[in-house]
C-alpha cells in the first residue's frame, strides 16, 4: 500500500492532512521534517506532507531551508483548517492548569487564551507529541494544544475547542515526491514554485521580476532569506500562478533567468480550490 510521511506523532495536523488527501494510504510519523524527506528519498514513503505557512503564525520555521535543498519536488498543495483544542487529563478543571504544551506554531496561534488563563507556554516538537506527553505525565497542572484526534488517541479531554486567535486558522501544506508530476498545460490553474537569488544591489529584484509584470503573470507569494548567513545576496521563494509551458510564463522565466542566479523550479502543480473558494478541510 502507498505510504505518506509527515512530521510529528499520530494526531498531528499533518496527520489529518494526510488522511484528507490520501485517506486510503498508510501514514508514517517522523520525528523531524528531515526524516520525512529522507523517508521519501529512501523509498520508505511515496510522498511527504510538509506544512509551510499558517494564516496566523506565518511561515513554519526551517522548512524554507529544506525545500530548495531537500531534493524533492512539489506535486500538490493542501489547505488544512486547524481547530485547536485545549486538552487535559479527564477530571481536570481550567483552574487546575499552570502550563500549556504544544508546537511553537500551536502556541503562537493561541496567544490570547494563554494570556487569559495565565498559562506558561512550553514548546514541543509537535502538537500531538505534546498531547502524548501530557497523557504520560498524569499531571493535571499541564495541558496541551492539539487536535481533537490527538485527544482521542492519548485519552485526553477537551476543556475548550476552537481556541485559536482567528477563526480563519489554516495551514498550507505541500505534497512532496521524489519525481516531478507536472500537470498538462490547459488542465486548470497551475502554481509554479521556484527559488532564485539576486545580488544585493539596487533594482536587482525589480529587474528580475519585471518579466512577470510585463507578461501579465501573477506572483501569489514572494519571500526572501539570507544566503549562507551573508548579507551580500538574498534568496527568494516565489509561488507564481502559471504553467512554464504557457508563452507568457515562459517569457517571464526567461527574463528572470537573465537577471537572477540559480533559478530552480521546485514544482508545478494544480492550484488548490481553497485559492478561489476559501474552503479548507478541517477536523473539529
């Protein structure tokens, strides 16, 4: 049976995303994002589900370094509605709590609740792992921020549901594979994800991206990062609405390659319906 890897323990939001995209596949929990990448590289898994950004807490730390260096290709995207629960041991009352445990993203997404109840946030490798630890510790002073599924798996009860700071709490996931899987031109809206670098000189980025403007190609995401800890060059991550075989996109990429360096296309894949209808799969 095909297998899809994810970072975290069973019950993590990436686990929920795997079940949404490939409900009939085996899932493979991995300790770290690097382990999920390696599982695909080594053939233990066919795909990896990797979170990249959240509508409240922003981009997922360190993943932007893995994407261009991990040797995998993006073959799809998924938007997972994140419904956080405050999970604790059965019989726990809110007034018993002094600590709350979760992934840094989970804690960042629930700052208001943490402040309201005066809880001390404690960072874990993932949300479901925090729920597992709270269950093992057996201490009613400790709670976890995680999914309803994590509570069911680890025998915890939900003291409060849907506790994120915004109702729109959604995480964008990328589906990664060993080989690219490019949809045919004309089969629907495509997203092209690419990385490139420019020198830190005036107008370098303006010139590199000018071809997208003149050819009417929409850039839907653009982020910058330092290269090797130096300030003399920047690496950019761009998501572009278009297919490389479309003439307008082809001309835009030609201009990008003329002004930029190390242009790497990491994936061409169908745009998720969330981009137009705003509906993400959730687990309440």
